[in-house]
């Protein structure tokens, strides 16, 4: 029914009040009022939607509706067998001064006195992935060795080399922060020592290691290519290269310790589990998002 109709009975058949002169003006006024109110409500809703989306985009560059960032899951790297000590003693020419055993493609055998030999990552695969990702071969060898080792120890964990490598990239540029460099032995020299955790814009952590790892007897400092706090290293330290020393400045040891530490937070095979594990490494959601982005870049580069 239009506002200017000539009917004066409502839908129920009741008589409407007789129209008075000037009634059409009142009707037009009411229309204007309702239209104005409607336009105001629509503008308010639109403003709220725009504001929420802007805030969402600012907090999540992927867009308001984008899912929370999480790391990708890459396949276990291909491995090759490493001759064990028994084989060498029974017939390997290298056991009695003959031809040397084949060079370890990954640069780390994981075998030493009293240790069982570990598989090593295929050298050609390492070269190809290093070329695709920009990760130094020696650092990539450490990350993939940690992936393989933990896949054997804790297959339900799901930590992968791309996640470990992303942390290594963010924490120390794979052992190359500042003037430091990563040698073929896996040692980072000079050692990478973080700032004093004295509460000035950082956590407050008084010295826990008498300065043994970080050289500071007043405050703790994060150390090594994976930036472990001394107290954390003391609890989780791992010896990955088989020299019977767990050294946070040695990248094989640091990478394996990182993998085991992440797995302690629970399985990483779901987005939520992955984020929980990385958050345990650094209680900062922006840090978790950054690790996720870098890990995904590495995964995409070889995918």
C-alpha cells in the first residue's frame, strides 16, 4: 500500500481516521524521518564492518578472514646408510689403513665411540634444497639430521626440518649473525651471545650458569645459533654430532635440542599443536607467525 492511496480502511476493515488538510505533508515528513533513520543505521553498520576489517587486517596481514598462520609439514629428507664400526672391523679396508670410508654427505655422522651409526641425509638432496632455499648446506645438514633423529625417537611429534630451519634463520641467520660464521665442523665462531636479560625491555633472568656459556656472571644471555637461555640448555642439551659434548654453539647439537624442546610441548601435526610448540620456544604470537611464514617459504621452495 502506497502512502498516497485513497483508501481509508485498514486491512482488518476498520475505518481509519478521516484525513485532515495538510496530512500529506505529515506523511512526507514521516517518510523522511524513517529514511533518515534507516540511512543512519546502514552507515553505522558499514562503519563498524570497515573498522573491524581494518583492525583485523592490521593484526593479520593475510586478511581479516585469513586462518591463523602455522607451519607447513615437509617430508622426511632422504637418507643414506652409514657403515658401522662392526662392518669396518670385519672387512672395511679403512679399518686397517686401506681406502678411507666414504665421506659423510651431511657432514655429520652422529656416530662416535660407543654409539650406533645414524643415517645421514643424502648429499645431492642437501645441495638441491640449499640452492632452492638459500640455507647454507652445513646448517641444512644439522636441521635435517634433527628431523631424522626425532622422527625415529618420537614419530608422533611431527617436527620437521623446515620449522627448525625457520627458527635458525630468525634467531641467527643460520649461525651467521653479526661477525659470526658457521664452519664445516658445525661450530659457530665467534660465539653468538644475546643481550643481557636484565629486565630492560626483555625478561629478567639472573645468571644461572656462572657465566660458563654466556660469559656473564650477573645476567643470563641467550647463546648459540638457536639462542638458548643457559638454564634451558642445561635441561635439554643434546649431543648430535657424537663428540660426547653438548655444545649450544655447535649447530648439530643446537638443532637437535631445538627439535626435542619443541616436541616436549606435544604433537605438532595440527595447526594448533604446531603453534603451541613454537610459542613454547618464544612466548610471542608475532614470533610464531614469523616462524610460520619462513617455514612455509622453505616448504614451498622444495615442494
